[in-house]
């Protein structure tokens, strides 16, 4: 497979009822504004050369727009996750059919193991899995079994003080990690660690080459990364950030 696809799911009308774990619930989430922000996010992916594939709507699932949590893709394998939040498990509906239609072999995380895609940070031959929150050791082991033969080393990471591992740290194109240090228990887990000057700066979507997608709420981090040679596009995702969402949560990039 030689393509760049991005799996997305449009926000539910009940987005405001999404789960909030580490933040106080915002007084209001504007569903109409959220839809416009999601449309601009999708447009940035398309302008950057990604073909967008929409997952079936999940209007009864407030958090369904955070599609990254439902699947982890590597090579020709799509691992269907089993969320640590039982309320989110119905978001799996329709995903296997979409992914199999794209040529992926699907493998499900089975009970009692739990795995959220937002806890899986991949780069090259490594996949770090945040365990102890929404994902557990059994979920990390199931991921390792699903990727056996793909030359991937699954590395459990404990102690991240955030909803998901990728809420605290993501990877830059050349292999350095970028993170929000107050939420990262041990930055030495990664060979090189860049400290983001603001919390939303910990979240980057790799668009190809040195191009990144980031939240408009991280202008200082964007300037830092531009100074290091990255091409940064900012998007406003304020309504999703009220629900602990970030730029990585809103898509699954399918490379092949």
C-alpha cells in the first residue's frame, strides 16, 4: 500500500456531553463552532495531500469524533481498541468494515484488556504505550501480539499525568519527542526530549516531511518549531480542547 489516508469522524451533536477526566467541565461547548473547526482541520489534511476517509457517524457517542482512540494502525494491521472508558466502546461500530475495505487486516483487543489509541505513540520501530489509565498492561501485550513480525518493539510507559500518553507527548519528524513536562513523569524514556513551552504544544500531527499540524493555542511552541526548520500549520480546536481533545485525537493517519 502506497498512500496517505486519514480516517476521521464528524463530531456528534451531543459533543458537549463528552467525558471529562482531568479538566473541569466547561460552561459550554459550541457544537456548531466545533463542526466548523473540524471541517477546517479536515481541510488542512486535504491541502497537505491526505485523502480523507470518514468513519460512519456515531451521533449517540459524544466522544466519537476522537477517532484516534478506537484504532491503532501499523503496516497492514489495524488493531481495534477496547476503551478503558466503557461508555466509549460503542464507538467501534462500523470501523472494522471501513478498515477492511481499505485492505487492512483487523485484530481486536479482547476483554478484559483495555487499550485506547491515544495511549499509543509510534515512531519508527518503537511503539510506546501509556499504561495505568485508560490502557492496561494486557492491552499493551495484545498490541505487541498483533504487531508480531512487524519489527516493532512495544514499550509500556507508566506515570504519565494526563488522560492519554499522547496528551502529554508526541513525536517530531526526526525522532525527537516533544512534551509538556509537568505531565511527563520521565522524559528520559525518549532519546531526545523537547520541552514544549505550553501544554497544547505537546501535540503535533505529522503531515509528511517537516510539516506539522498543531493547535492555535500553542503559538510559542509553533515559533520554537519553526525556528528548528519545521513547517507548522495552526488550527483552532478550542471546542475539542474543552473536552481534553487535541489535534492527534481527531484523525488516524493511515500510511502505507
